[in-house]
């Protein structure tokens, strides 16, 4: 019996702080995924995107070389205040200045997290993390367990 109490106590100490943390992320971000072929957006080194002066540039040669199939690029803006993503076009992105890197100016990090024993949802496998604060991010990507997003950048305020 005391083993069960110890296990519940340890789980509470490990997982509860992130649910009661008071600091929330402040910076929206842009990400994408590519449809067709493997369904995966490549690593940053051969990305179909690059940032120049805070603006998104699509590299057509990279886009055509990374996919078979139709290769349609899906780009999303994630609003952290509502914790939801909306599809946007490259023209929409031109209205924003983006900051490169997975660490936001407020210190939150965009990262992949393993589901814990209380949350087995595939869609919550990405989070914004800072210290013990963790905000799960429901990304708008196929729920196939294979498709990975490409983090593009933070929206500079």
C-alpha cells in the first residue's frame, strides 16, 4: 500500500509543477509541413525555407528535391494566447518579421516531448518549455505519427 502512495507522490512532484506554473509563452510562431512523399519536412539543413532580414524566403529547388508526390507546403501561424494554429500563406507571412531559432525571446523553447503516462495523445507531442513550465502545443499536422513539423521562426513583436 505504501508503494502506491510513494508512486503517486513521486508522479505529483514530477508532473504537477508544470500544470500550476504561472508563466505563459508570449511569442507566436510559424511552422510548416510538406505533403506527399514521406510526408516529412526535412531537417533545417535542407529546409525549403530560410529567413533573411526577418522575412521568409521559399527555396524552390529545395522544395522540389525533398518530396515525391504533390509536395504541397502547409504553413501555419500558432497563436500562443489561444493555443491554436491557423493556416497562412507566404503572402501573409510577409506582414511579419520572424526571429530564427527554437528559443523564443521570452526564453521558451519549442521542443518535442515524450507523452507522459497521463497524456498519450500524438498531437500533444510538441511543447513550449521554460524551466518547469510546459505548454503542450496541438500542431496542425497529420495525426499519423510520422509527419514532423519544421519550426520556421518566432513572430517578432
